[in-house]
């Protein structure tokens, strides 16, 4: 059974940091593009960052310079380090795996940035 399980969400003050992790299991994800999406209340789900099997990364303009995505292909894990968090980063964050034919989603983890 394929699963993407996120962890590391929570409540943080503006300017703080959080580290999200995603553990993928049930198949080999080493050739998948792994990424993080987020969805705030009343808004569409948007891509935050992704990383290819060759470790090429891309980021939404709103998080460039603040967030860093990384992966361990051998362990099927992907991590999102989030620094200098802002209230507008508040959302449910989803782990995503994109292959040639199939895609998978995690169940999401809440990130709330508030004083």
C-alpha cells in the first residue's frame, strides 16, 4: 500500500522556523518528482517547492530564499525546511509524488503562523 506520511507541522510565531518531513512507502519513489503543496482556507492548492530525481529544485516566488526542499532517494523521504515564516504561510501542507503515470498525495499537515 502506497503512503505518503507528513510530519512536523504546528504553530509557530512569525519569523520562526519549522521543518516538515514526508516519508513515502509502498514502492520505490527514487525516480519520482517529490514536492510540497499547500492550501490555505478559501484558496486553491498551490505548489510550494519540488525536487527531481536529479535533485533539481524549484520554488514558488513567495517562498524563495526562505524555504529549502531536500530529499533522500535511498530512504524515500523529502523534507521542507521553512525559515522566516509569515502569517501568509499558514496552510495545510501536502506531500506530493509525481511519476510518469501516477501521482500520490499525503494527508496533509497544518502549519499555523501566528503570534
